[in-house]
C-alpha cells in the first residue's frame, strides 16, 4: 500500500469530526445555540452522559480473560500522558502555576471521541477489536483526565489543591466499572439495566462534539494566546509525542506483537487535546478563551498531522 491508501482514510475520519464541530460553531455564531445551551449540555455531559458511556462500555467490552495483558494499555496511556506533562512542564518550568492549563492541553489526548470515528473509517473490518483496545486505553486516560487534568485546566481551585476536586462523576464511573468487571460482578447485571445506560451514553459523543464546536465558535479570533505558548503546546502534543512513540514502537518492533495495537498507540499519541478539557472549563470554570483558541489551533493542525504520522508509521 502507498501513501494515499494510509493517509486518506485517516484524513477523512478527522475531517468528519471537525465538520461537525464547525457546524456547531456556526450555529453558535448565528445565536441558534447560546451560552446557556452549552452550559446546560456541559452539565448533563459531566453528570449523566459521560458516566453512562464509560460504565456501559467498560462493563460490555472489558474482558480480562481474553486480554491477559490488558493492564499494559492503561499503563501506556499513563506513560504517554506523563511524558507530555513532563515535556511541557519543562517548557514552563518557571511559570507552571500560571500556565498549567497549557500543560493539560499538551499532554491529555482525545482518546475516545476522535479515535473511535477514525477506527470506524480506517479500520472498518477490525473495528470491534479496535474499539475494545480503545476502551482499555481509555481506562488509563479517564482517571488522569478527570483528576489531574481537571486540576490543571480549571481555575476553581483558588484556595489551593483539594483532593475532593478529583472525585468527579466520570472518574468515579471508570473506577467503579473496572472494579465490577475484575470482581466478576458484571455478569449479574441484567441487560435491562445495561441497555438503557448504554442508550443514554451514546449521546455523549455527538453532544461533546457540539460543545467543542460551539465553544470554539464562541472564542474571539482577535484575542489569541501568545505565539510562544501556541508553539510549545502544538510542538509537544502534535510533534514530539508522536515522534517519540513511533521511535519506541519501531525500536522494540512492537508491530510484530500486535499490529492493530501498535496502530492504535500511534494514533493515540498524535490526536488533538481531549474534548473533555473544554467541557471541564465550562463546568468548573477556567480560561475558556485561551483554552478554546489553543484547542482550535490543535484541531486544525491535526487534520494533517494525524494521517501524516500514521502514514509514516505504516511506511517504516
């Protein structure tokens, strides 16, 4: 297979996601969607939709017996996030407190909402397996995203760090559902309970995309973050992390162990910042202008960098 066979399917998947966000942004600019709508939807996402999605997917798709090395994926996610935080933290070593939101943007990836649509289009024949691997990877992302990620990106901690800030509904849902599966109690949960929860959770992905688009549409294009910050965040998130990941995978010949898993890890390392970060800002308070603008820049750039990194990986 050549360049276009690898590049185009991933490019198409990313463009679909960004198209939905663009439509949402236009609707906000036209005042069809308002701030009150987005704030209400953000609240529903955090309190209901995201916990339901997390719970239903882990309960249904997480099978430790069929994937004895499942624990590696959350650890890889933690390592990838930790590397991003370390690299961006070094860039802001003298002003970490003032720029902690940029550390979150440079390290926490859109591991679910962006990756799953890419899988549906680029890995159609293997999507069930791809989705299962994605959910296992997200086991490592969600706790970090809704704990340290929330602390870094929001400004509701004026009195200092408080451990109670870590206990959010999506974080609690991810921990509880994993414990239920590992203990075997999930087999006693009837489908009459799981199916309604799953049905509600399905609304999380399009809802989060709408919130992302409307929030991006609400930012002022005249007030951009400092170009040095733009360079630091995009360099770490979209350039250095994917390059390091590809280098390590190639060095240890990880593709020989599991080609699909290696492909997933490359994609996870190169996707844009997590959609939930902007939801957290809307829900808990924060610098929505700079966070939104920085995300907008990253999402535009990743339209080309995600398929480019994936193509490079496949052609090695």
